[in-house]
């Protein structure tokens, strides 16, 4: 793969894909709004909970989780393909370990214990264990290979919101090993046949079926934004496939509207099924209703991912796309943010462009920082005598400002902190 050429008969990659960076940045910043909403959600067992809750957040969250994290994994696979082409499997694995493994180890010690400690304090007003005593208990871990890729567990230890980084690192290392060990010719033939098949309308939507079957029979994991870890692996693998041939991109543009319509219809059919399962667990029950709801969810997720990518790509000018000489890739090579700013002719101008570039470059540190800050702010806000909307607005505003402030003043200004948070020097 490191030396692959463009498939004969297809156009060479056309240019940088700034819309992929924009999606990644939008999702990462949106997680501050999403996790703040879980404080008030009637169903979710978040670290800190408000006394009054609502089901409105469940519906809104469902509209987001069906596409947001799957898109991040697909974009990560897309960028991984191009990173492998430039670096080779060994260089790619080393780069992923530095850019994702180092922040993961650092955050596991410095940041992940905070939400768990605050959970204990919020649940029991009499709990007064100081943080420095709780920290060793959090770091008391055991090896659990049956939970791959989450190989460490414990009474209090968790990957928290960094489950995404754990999976992304694991899938990237698996990809590097596969490229090193597997013969490239069969993979190239498979990609060529798949690229030829998507010339027919609707074929680009068929990869939804394996996702739907995983959701229906293996279940969904609520702690991982409502998708199975194996579904995320499939999204990542699909991303590496889609990045290899321009015919996939053309098919997404062509079928974007039908995909959006089908996804919306299936969501309208599946969401009531999920909400109707009050006595059981819709994420794992093997009843007909639960499995049907999850099957529809899997198809909906792929349809919306294809619709979003296709519709955003339609906004690109053919002239500006063909004029670029850079490889057709997301700027950050597939991790949740440390790439360059958006390409010419696509990003906002003036202040908007500067804000966009600033957030895109800081997406990974912002992702790592946001949840401990949201939980800490929520720990204070839930005690206020105010309506849910007032508390939510205050929580989002304060958490957003503190997260950006921590990124600006504690991360991006020194070489060592940039290294610890996965940024380039």
C-alpha cells in the first residue's frame, strides 16, 4: 500500500479534503454540547447528574450518535490510508504510537481519574477521600485480553471518553500489521472490483448490511456512543477502502440525496422502537423488536455517513479541486486533529477561517481535555437552583471557555505539552 498507484482508468486524487477536517472539528467541539446534555438525560448514567432530568436529550443525542463517531472512524481510516502510503507500515505505526499512544498514557494518569473521583463525590455526600488517595486506587489495574482493545481494567479504572483514542490506536496498529503481512495483490483486486461495482446506483449503500448485522446480533455498546467496537473497526476499514479510488467518491456524491432520505426514513421507523423498550436493554436484548431496531440503526448510520460526505463534497468547485496538486486526504492523516488548516477555496475567510484553523489544529487536545472539564463544571452547576435550560447553557458556556483556555495556555504554547497531547512541535 505504501507504493500503490492510482487504479487504471480512474482519476488521480484531486486535492486536499478540507471538508473532512471540518467534520472532525465540528464533532469534537460538539462533544462539549453532547456530554453537557448527558448531565440532564433521563436514561444515561453520566458521572454527575442533575436532580431534574428529561427525555428530550435522549432523542437529540440519538440524532447525533448515529453518525458522529462513525464519521470520525471513517475519516481516520481515510487518513490512515494516505499516511501509510507516505510512511510505510513501520513509520505509520511509530507515528500513531507517538501521536495517540503518548497522549493516552499521559491522560490516563493526569485526567481520567478526575471524572471517576467526582462521580463518587456526587453519588455520596459523605464521601471525603482526597484525590491523592483515590489516584492509586484508580490506577490499580488488571490485564483483560478478552476485552480487546481495552486491555486494562479495574474497580475504578476506565478509558473514559478516551475509548475513541484506544480504538483508533488499536485499529491503526492492526492496519499496519495487515499491510506488512498480507499480500497486496488480492487487496488491490478487491478494491478494484468494489470500485467498479459502485458505478451502479445504490451499491455504495450495501456496506450498511454488515454494520446492521453487527448491531443486530452482537449488540451495541452504550458506553461507546451507541455503537459496537467491531462496527467502529468496520467504519475504519471502510475508510481505508474509500480512500483508494476516486470512483467511491463519485458514487457518494451521486447517491448522497437518496442516502439522506433513506436514513431519515429508517430513523423515523427505528427510533420509536428504541424508545418503546422500557423493560429490557435495547442495546443487547435478543428480542425481535430490539434486534430490528438495532438493524435499522446500523443501516441508518451508514446512510447518513454517505449522505454527509457526498453532500459536503458536492459543494466543492470542480475547477478548484482539479487545480490542487496535494494528495487527496484529510489534513490530519486520520487522527482527531493535528493536521494543517483547510485547503484554499474551501475554509471560511477572515476571522472565521482563523477560528476554524485554530480549532482544527487543536482537535485532539480539545477532545482529551473536554470531558474532565465538563464533569468538574457540572459538579458545581447541578447544585444551582435554576431550570434545566439555564443550567445547561451555563455548563456549556463555562466548559467551552475553560476547554479552549486550557488548550491555549496549558497545551499549545510549550514543546513538552504539545508532545504530551499528540501535537506536532
